[in-house]
């Protein structure tokens, strides 16, 4: 059965964090709820799950690819068009190193950007259940639950101090 | 070291999005004036391309002058972005928050403007592609990677691409705020650009990691860019005064000096025109002023090294060039002005705390630095070439023509125009960075004094 | 409470330490007065080394005298090695006090204490002045220069000798002034505990310090001003040492980046040394409750940056000379980098750049107490190689009055006395430092006590975080 989203809006960040605790105690897995905020809170401020990722691999892959392209580009173009300048060898390592360095850094940075997009799951085609008050400082607690649990989850959110609880239908109407 | 009152998220949104959501009255007139300046520049460039470089003051041996000076100048300004946002981010300096985006955006526009200069300087811009890009598969003619003139575009393009992506990635959460506060077409465009940003914990985590990781990666690129610009000059043995090993760090630190000064000036302007007194506070300008004292002194040290070891070799051609710089009119006067307005005057103005907190004095000092830094590049390039000896039979001097003057002036209009247009569409102060700073603010009680403090994740 | 189980902790337990304000002073002073047994062993070993160094020096002077500078290359190298570390070390305290970094607190006295070694620098510098060739060529042979290339341009009276000496002595005095002013509050406190001679000494050094608000303000402003002077003076003296005893002795070597390069190497190696001392104190000195992992973590990023800056400066030198391709440039590259001192250069680059780079690249390694000190060990070997390659090379580069380095000179290998001097004087420097650590508390008591006011662990929402306060 597909899970349905419920969004609780909190004015107070501490209440939102308490809501997280209450959800966990009610047996909702911490993979099924999320905190939507307008700014990066320190990690663990909501007692949220620890996010695992492999972002740090991306720059290394990019760097290797960039370096390889740099080496290939510099060596092959110079060998293909061998024109001696200022008594320097055709394959002059120091100038090649400079271009390769730029290639390495460019590759690393491009792949880091890709990695960030990938790891943050952006661009995401659908915004899903959302409320514009979040960017005004409200904290959204977005829960994915079975249809049967909808009422109970809404209750937990309201009890924890949510000023508003939205469900999918309501979101569809406003969208 | 935190002053100012507490700000709520709604208030931050309202204040920082004001230039975007409510059009300032002066906006179109300002755009009109700046566009006119740019248009004049474009026309003059067209005229120069049509008539050839003969309409400039360039001659033999002074084949590089105003346009190349201006190129180096704008590349220098572009070093503000990463210097401020990356170094201060890595150092976790709280006072970086309002300065980062403006600095990064200035980087992008200054860099793009700089790029136009050497391309126009070639006289036949459409041919530049032959020398720079490895594209000619048909004939097998490739650019020489042994030339610094090829290293240069590779570095600049890397820097431009990286800093543009850096700005864009950091803009996404702020675009989401715009999405939530707009309607109609604007809402649709911002929705598209916000890439479906929700603001969940995972997205924020990577936003924060992105800031740190990209800063660390762009920093070595930033150092390489101005180093390579310096090697456009330094690799040459025919101009002795340029063939100096210290050129790379000397140029980089000089770029930081002029770039950070430019950012301070831009921040003061933003504070005034958009009423951001609560965001760009005097403490921020003060902190930047203190940073500038250190940067300026480091730059001055490298300047001394460059001059001392220029004379140290006691080689005839270098001495001839130094004689021109220091003893012959008008270069000697320019040299004195340069040293005064780039180091002694501004540093004297930055030393007292009250001056650092006076926006007029700070603006004056920062403009003074930038005029001086422009002059610095001019004093390196023109006398160097004018007294170039090997393979030359003539000593010349140089006077810019009206064409070059107009072109150079119009670049200032171009950068201002681009910044203005940007500020009308995207916030120049990162909203979430300010919001984060607000809730990480706390205090520690020591005796009867409440000491401002910050919550730190690490 | 249920949520306490979920407290998020982004750093290991020993990242931050919170020394008790009440007992810190008493404890740190008593450790200075009665050191542990390992201290005595270290003192004996380094004392023996110092004696060997002196033997090597006397033997060198007896066999070669002071007329020619060539035999003194290794002596110069070890002088420069010690001078670059000890000269720049106090700046670590000055610099991070200026940036108001709390993590600096345990390492500020460690770094200031190096100022004591100014005495050794001055003593070691005198023979070097004696072997320095004159500015004016005594007898011009062939096309030689009449006045050699020098930063003095044959200039002011008494140059270079008096000015060089003034620089090294001035720096030593200034460094000790910083140490004295910074340690004054601690010594005043220590006077209360100490007895006998020690009590008299502390009384003398502490003067009339009683800790009034006014005195603290003066101390703070004084340290800031002395620090700024020290920084500028250091750049100047390093510029003299690098160009006068390095570049100027190599015919035709004109290299404006060499003094900045020298300065960067000195920053890198002195920070490395300080971190090593910090690590030793934490691991074997029994100072765990005062030294957390955070100083290592914060400093490791700076050490990493300095490591990269070193390579950058070296590259800026190399690419200019490589590209210029003048004969003198090619010969200098061959001499210092690729042929004569090729192996030393290899050690230099591997130990000063590649090894620390790949150690410090990893955040998990930087977050360990051993990460930066491990890199530091390599850096120190690399720095010694740097000084050997440059100064042994410069002292043996042939005729100072030649226009250019026309041939590539062969390398100069050390003899027994050189090895005695290199090992001996490094040991001697440690010996003097150890002695100084018996007088001054090795951790800055007042800075640690002050730090305890401004650093706290606090709950924020459901996490536990560090709170750092900045009083200004």
C-alpha cells in the first residue's frame, strides 16, 4: 500500500523536534518523517536520523577524469602539431602540468556539483506536500504513513503543538 | 562581536527580498544610464574593430597597455569572491554571512568583463578562437599549450565555471523563498529554478557540505588564476622587469587587496540603497577593514620584494626600466601617487576603529585602493614594455587614445549594470545564511556581562 | 529522559576539554616546579648532543678557520633550520591571539617559549658573520664583479655585518619581550607557590603584577603591539638571512620569491614543531585534561594550507626559471633541484609536500590528535633537507664575485664534524627549550583560565553543541 504524506506546521522549532520524538515513540520509522526548514539547523538539532552519503567520492572521480582529459588533450595536440618554441621540448611537462591542474580542478568541481545535486535528490520534479509558510520560519514535519495511520499521526502532530496539519487532498486543492 | 537586533525569518525575507518584490523608483533610470555607458563602450569597440588597433595609443614596443591593464584589474576584482566566501567560510567567521554572495556575484561579473578585454585587444576578436581552443580537427592545427596565453583562458574558464555553479547551487534555497513569495509568471520561473527545493534535512546537509567542499576546491583555482595572469608577463625573458619569480603571489595578494576593497564598497552601496542597515552592519565593515590591513601589508611586502630584487640584479635593461618608473616624469609622479593611495593612505585610514566604522571614510579608502591597484598594473605593463631591450631598437612611451579611455570606463558601467540587474532578480545577501546566523546566536554570562556567543557544530 | 539517548554528537569526546578554573593554576605551576622523570632523561640526552655539537664546531674552526665560507655550509644549514623554526614560532601565538581563536589557548605558551632560543640564534649567528664574504671584491679576476650582488647594494656604513646582527639580536629581544609580557601573570601566580631561588626569580620577572583591570588592558595592548612589530621584524630578518646567506652567495641567482618562500617554509615548520610539542605534552607529559583534540584539528587545516602554499611558491620559482631558459637559470635549477642536490630536493619535496599533503587531506585524520603531528614529523625532515640543499649549496657555489653560475658545481657532502654540528645543535636547541620549560609554565595559565569562561557545551534543541563566546 503506498504511503500518504502528512505535513505538520510548527511555529516553534523545539515543538517540531518533540513531534519527531513522539512519532518515533509511536513506532514510525525515522526514515518516514522529515523536517522542512528555511535554514540549515545544526545536525541533530531535531534528533533526526543521520544522513549517509558518498559525496566525497564525487570530487575524486571528477579529478581523475579531469586529469586524464588534461593529459590527453595536452599531449595529443602537441604531438599532432609539433612546433618547437623557445627550445622547449614538444612534450613540455611544466606547461602541461598547468593545463592538467586546471582540468583536474574543473573535473573535481563539476563532479562535486553533480554529486550535490544527486545526493540532495535535486532537481525533484514534484514539490510534494508543502506549505509556503516554511520559508517564513515555520518548521514542517513531513510524515509518510499508511492511510490507516493518518488520523493517529495528525493527532500526534497536533498534540506536539502543530499550528496546522495538512494532508495530501488539501495540498492538491491549494496547488 | 555581534551587534544589531534580533531578526525574525519573516522580517529577513521582507527586507532582503524588497529589491526584488518591490521595484525601487530609481531602478529604470539607473538601468538607462548604465546601459547608455555600456552602449557607448560597445560602439567604440565596434569602431576599433572596424578601423583596427591604429585608433588606440598602442605602438612598438608598447603593444600592451590600457586594455590589458584593465583586464588584469578586473581579474583582480574577481578575486574578492572566493577570498571572502571561501576563506571566511572555511574559517567559520560569523561575519562572513552578509558578504559572501555579493562577493561571489561580483566575481562572476568582473571575470566576464575581464574576458572581453584581451579578446578585443587582439584586434580581430573572432580569430582569438584559433589560438585558444583545441577545435581544429580538420587541419590538425592546435594551440600551443607551451604558451601562457593558452594557460590563461583555461584557468579563467575553470574559475568562471566553478564560481558560477557555486553561486547557482547556493541560490537554490533562496530561489525557493522567492517561489513561495511570488505569483504569476515570476512564480513559475522561480518554481522552475528552485528545482523542487523543499528544505528537508538532507537537502540542507548537502547545501552546507557544498559550501565547505566547493570553497576548498575553488580556493586552489582562485590562486592559480591570478598566478597564471601574472605568468602572461612573468614568463617573458625579453621584458626583464616582468621576469620575476615573485610575480605570481604578488599578483594574487594584490588581487585580494583590490577585490576585498571593492566588496567593501559594494556592500556599503547595497546597505545604503536597499536600507540593509540591520544586515550589513558596521561591525562587518570594521572586520573587513581589519582584514584589509593584513592583506595590504602582505601585498606591500611582495611589492618591496619585487622592486628590491628588480634592482638587485643590476642589469642594464631592468635598471633603465626602474629609472623610468622612479625618476622620469610623469611616471615618477604616478609611482608616488600609486604607493600613497594603495598602501599608506588607506592603511592609515583603516587603523583607527572609528574610521573603520565610518562608511564615508571606508568608501573613500576602498576606492583609493582600487584606483591605486589599477595604476599598479599600468606601471608594471607600460614602463616594462617601453624599456624593453632585447630585440628592440627603440624606446617609446605611451599615451592612451580616447578609444581606450572610453572602453575602460564603460567596463565599470557594465559591471555595475550587471550587479544591478542581478540584485533585481536574486537576493544579494543569502537569506538562509542570515537566518542560520540568527538562531545560532546565543550568549554566555560572565559575571555581570552578557558575552555574545555562537553555537558551533564543530 | 528518552531524548537524551538521541543526543547528537558531531565530534569525539576528547575534542574539547574543559579544564577547571579553580585548580588549573596550582596544577600547572606545580608541574613546572616538579617535572616528571621522562623530562630528566630528555635533558641528559639533549645535553650530550649539545656537547657533541660544540665539539664539532671547535673541530671545524680549528681545521678550516673563518676565512672561507665554503666549509661552513652545514653549520649555516642547521642555523637556518633552527632560526626559521624558533623565529617564526612566537608568531603562532601572536597570530591566533589576533584572530581570537579559542583553540589556540593550549599552544600559545608553547610557541612563545621558543623565543628563549633567540639566545642560541644570536650565538650561532656570530661565526656566520665572520665567514660572510665582503661586499667589495678584494681582487678582481677576469670579468668578475667589483661589488657583489647583495641586498645592500654596497650601501650603508657597516653593512652587512652590523645590520644583520642588529636584526637577529632585535628579533631575539622582541621575542623575549613577548614571552615575558605574556607570562607575567602566570609568574606572579607561581611566585605564591614557589620557594627559595625560584621564588626570587619569579618575583623579579613578575614585577609588580597584581592583575588589576588596568594591568590586563596594558598587557593586552602591549602583546598586540609587540606582536605586530615582531611580525614585521621577522619578515625583515628572514629576508636578510635568506638573501644574504643564500641568494647573494650564488653568482647570478636573482630570485624575488626566495625570501617569501623562506618565510613560508618557516611558518610551516614552526607550526609543525609546535604541534609536535603539543602532542608530546598530551601523550607523554600528562596534560590530557588541558589539551583536547580541537587545537590539532584547527591547526591541521592551517598546516595543510601552508603545505600547499609552500609548493605554490616553489612552483612559481620553478616555472619562471624553467620557462626563461637563460643559462644561469638552467644551471640554478640543475644545481638546487635536479642534479647536484637532486636527492636532497627529492627528500625535501616528498617530506615537505607529498607526505603531509596526503596525510592532512583526510578530514578523519585531521580530526585525530596524531594526524597533524604525524605530518609534522615529515615536515621537519623536509625542512632540514630544504636548508641543506639551499645553504650548503649556496656556500659551495663557487666564486661569489662571478657574474653568473656558468657551470653546475658538484654537491658538498658532510664530514663527521658537520654531522656532529647538525645533530648537536638541534639537540642543543631542545635542551635549552627544556630548561626554559622549567621556569615558565608550558601552558599559558591565564589564557586557559580565560578560555574556560568563554567555551561551554550546551544543549540546543535536541543536540549538544559547543558554544563559543567572543567578548569583543
